[in-house]
């Protein structure tokens, strides 16, 4: 069974730093995709062992 894609949105961010805490994620490979105005700015692959 394929897990659904999770998407979210943020209100105005109070600073210029964005933190992603992967402690609660299960082990595996994740794709972080940064989008601006419907265009992909950066794709990052993160692996939790």
C-alpha cells in the first residue's frame, strides 16, 4: 500500500532560518522539495538511518 504524500503550508515565518527536525520520522530516504511560485527552487534528499 502506497502512503499518501503529506503537504503543508506555513504562515509568515518569523526569521530567515527554517529548521526541519527529522527525529520523529521513520528510518528511510526523504525528499525535501522547496517551491517558490510553483517552480522548484531546490531538491534535497535526506536519509535517516
